[in-house]
C-alpha cells in the first residue's frame, strides 16, 4: 500500500465536520502514550522472560500513523509528501535510534507527539502569515513523527511503516465496514473491553 492510498483509506474513518488539527494533535499524544505504556509494562512489569509485544506495538504505530494522516488532511497536505521528507531529512537520526534501547525511542516518540499540540495551542489570529508559520511547524513535526515511527518499527519491531499502514487499514475495515460510526467507536468489544 502506498502512502497516498493509506491516507485516503484512513480518512474514510474520520468523522466529517470536526477539527482535524485538534483531533490529530490529541490523538498523537494518546497513541504514543499507549506505545510508551506497552514498553514500560514489558520492561518493568512482565518479568525477565516476557515476550516483546511486537504485534501490539505495530498496531499502536498504525494508530499513530492514522493521526498523522488526520493532521496532514487537516492541513490540506499529502502524507506521502511528508513521508518522503521524513526519509530524506531524518536519516541522521537513524544512527542514533539504532543505538538506543526501545524505551528511549518510545520516549522520543512521545516527546515529538506533544509538539504539534503545543504549536496548535498558540492563540489564533487572523494574520495569514502567522497561520502559515503554525502550519509549517506542525508539518515539520509530522515529518519527525513519521521518521521516528519508521525507525521504531524497523529497529525494534523488525517491521515497516507500510506493514503498519496495511495492518491499520485492515483493523479499521473490520471495525468500521461502512465508514466511521460514533456508536461503534464508543461501544466495541475487542476481547479486553473498550479502548
């Protein structure tokens, strides 16, 4: 699946008429928090012989990608274009991430996730130049998030962004066969209760 296809399929489950920027900003924080929580539980609560929660982490990375697509759509931009920028601009971070333990990379994801919200939260203004600056900063953070996700998936999960995208769309098609449904969103049983 290419990134343009992913964005179009992901946005099939984005409700119409809501603030995509605010939803995207808050969603990034929440979903990266789930990644950090999984890593923390694996490292500190599961014991020495616990299996690394690779598949669950891949699923959560797919959810983070969904919010990246939400933000890109809210900015009238292409996630594919931002993905290409990530591949070029953040190759120097790859070497750092390869040497880092999984908990440090997960923590970096969470730190990057907060930045779009901090940018979005600035007082709104009618000044178009200011809006352009804010949008450019959020796009830059999306690029950083995609690069960190790529590294996290490849280094720690032996996976890829493409696999996480495919996995995410498969989950969303099952959960929302006819597009987003608020009732299904609030009341879903996935074996462990509602998320």
